[in-house]
């Protein structure tokens, strides 16, 4: 059985099957002379088809054995709006990440097959890949168990349409995905081809997805590292430049000793270097093996399932993963809208902070993936009551030339600044980060830090990097120029580009981000589909990292070839 997005030929057959099932068989609609059923969402939602090789009337030789439809939130309306007012149903009021799954249909003769299960799983994967957090559906009352077994819950609203009684259902995507994981292997046995623009299994299913898919081509066994010369990993935001010469020299010149030697237990030399470079007291600093290490440790200590957290959307995906899937906290979203240029509204932020509702507010500045930098956060942070801790992630700050809030955090009881040295210092591979906060809070976190948390290569490289600010200032200026050239070259060839970003990337609007990313990989160019981070991207945003200029022509060719291929296929 094959799963794919419906073709134009498929849609003609889908309308005929809908008439056979919903008009002739179930009596939900009156029969018509055309023998076809349509509605006003048909041209805007997505149909996923299950098909087998046979003598079907689609012109492809395939027989459609089932289909399902997904209505995304960016359409602004759902089929359920014909049957209720969403404002009357609290779970359905917030539509920012709400997708409707509808018209799950399997014709007679195929209802004992795996078609229904495969289609429900395919719809879930499509929703996951496009930033969905919740699903709403309507299910026929007589087969309600089909939906409840998948994890959908009745919300208490039944209605009739023609001769059919329906139940309104909803669910969190995370819960549906957890339940589906246990059935994936059985479903896979019925699958001959998965032709959808997202992988069968979520990438990094145990955590947030961060790009880095190019290691599948390089080889995760590391015995074919020479392949990296043929791959362009523009899906991650690693620096395009090498670390400071002093860091490279130290690692290269002492490699044997470094790899066999235990590092200083508590990274005292690294802490002293950070303190001197940043002008903050050492007792306000806690170090970690990358910012993710600090996020997991700090949030695990500070929060519980009873905690309430405010998180901008879209933003760095690790935060939602840790808060919702690891800690289990209640997370509210602060949407950043494209029609407001993705800017953080300081008035709304100040109101949220001043409300006292939140235990934690997370801010990424400049934000990833929107790339927007907010220079006036300090005034908004002053409105936070003592019980609300504010976490400010400044991983990409140095690309902006703006001032850090580290000094504020060192003297504040509820502000934390997290600084990764991965991206702007070109140290992603050795995993070094630190945070600055009130000395008492930093001391508590240090108590929960294992010895030797930062390896010796990381400690040495970070100390040498901090000692050479001139090297990095020049590289950051070059990054801005490379970003400008990359964006300009893409625009010259007709691409829609957002380069109003404070970082080492540009954003490109494409017809289908998932399909474009898959096509570009065939050319050895890896891009980041941002769809999973938020439904606000409408499945159209691709992030392209700045790379050495010699690689840009190949990146541009791959992006535009992928875009044109998707357009031609449609």
C-alpha cells in the first residue's frame, strides 16, 4: 500500500468515492447526478491517499483504497465551524496550532485492510511536520472506538448531518504521537511506499529535532569522514569559520595529551576567563556542555508539572521539548506574527510578565528561527515580579553588535542569561556554554553539576577563544556581508528571501518546505524545514545557513532547483 499527497487525478476519484460513501451509503448528503461530492475546503486543505497497484480510474494504474484530509489553521476556518461555535468550546478557542483531520474514508471492500490506520498515522505525521500541537476531528458515532483507540477524546458535543450522528473529538499531538509510536512497526508491514514530504518516523523521536541530517550522508560511524567534502550542511547554524587560531593551535599541538587527560573538575580556568571577558563575578557563573545541558539541568531543578511557563512561538525547539515532554509543565504561547514582522511586542510581554501568572518566561534574543533582535528587553524584564524567573538565551547575540544582559542577570534575583559558545565562537563540536544569574541560583545549579562536565578540549578551546576578541569581531562582520550576498543572489534568481535577521542565516519562502528540503538533499545540500517549529510558517519556510562563499552558488542552485521542481510537479 502506498501513501502520497493526492494528485489532480486522485481528487477526481476522491469526489466519486465521497459520493458513494457519504451520499449513497450513509445518507449524510443527497445523491446528485454528477456522482461526486465536493465542499468549499477542497481547494485549500490537503488530501492524503492510500493506494494499491490495480486497475484504478486515476490514470496512474493505482486503485485508491482510502483517503484523509487535513485542514491547517492558516486557512482561518474548519469544517467543524458548520456545526458549532468554537468560542463555546475552550479546547478549540486557540487555533494557532490546531489542525482539523477530516473525511477519513475507506471504501467497501478495503475496510478490513490497514488503510484506515495508515491514513490516520500519515495525517498525524503531516500535522507534526507542520507545527501542529492539537487536532480536532469529527467521527461517526457508530465507529467511535476507531478514533478513541488512536487517542482522540470526545469533547461532549454530538450532532447529526443527514442520517449520520457525529461526535466532536480533540487531542494533543504529543499524546497521539506517543500512542502511535507503539503501532508504527505493525503499520509499516502494510506499507510498500511512503511518498509524503516528511519521514515515516519523526527525526530525533526521543527529543527535539535540530537539523544535522547530513550525518546520515557522512556516516554516523565516522569511518567515511571524507564524505563531508561533498556535503553542504546548511541546515545547522554552526559557524562557517574556524575557531580562533590560538584555540586550533592548542588543540592540534597537544591532541594526544588532551584526549587522554581528565579536565579540571569544575572548569575553574574557564569560569575565570568568562568572568574576565564578560565583567561578571565568577560566583554568578555556571558552565555546561552546551546550552542544552544547562537547559535540562536548570529547568529540571526549577520547574515541575505544576509550573506555568510562557514561550514565544516560533522559537528554538529545544525549549518546548524540555518544558512539555521532559518537565511536563503547562506552556502558554506568545505568538510572533509575520504580519508584525515577527517582532516581540514589548507591551504584550510586559503585561504577561507583570501578571504574575508565570513561573518562567523564556526569551531567545536574537530569536531563532525568526532572526529578530530586540534591543530593549531590559525595560520589559523590570516588570516581572520576584516569583517569575526570566530566561534569556543569547546564543547569537554577538552577530548583532548589541549589548548583553549578563551584567543585569548577575545582580538580579530572577533573570538568567544563557550563552552558548557553539555558534558565534565556532565551538559546536566541543560543547561549551555558560549561564549568568544571581549567585545563589548559580551556586544551586553548580551543586547539581557533575564533575568534568565540560571536557578538556572544550575548556582549552573556550579559554583561548575568549582571549582573541579581535579574531571573532572580524568573522562576525564577514558573516553579515556573506548573509547579504547570499540573500541578494537568491533574490536575483526570483526567490522570496527574508534576510532581516540578526544571525548567520536567511529564510526562503518556498511552495512546500518539506518537499524542497528532500529534493535539495539529492544534490548534497541540506536545508532546514522550519514547519515543525510552528504552524505560523504554513509549511513554506526554509532556513539556509551562511556558509563559506565558495559554497553559496551550489546552495542557491539547489534551493531554486528544488523550488522549481515542486512547482512543476504541481
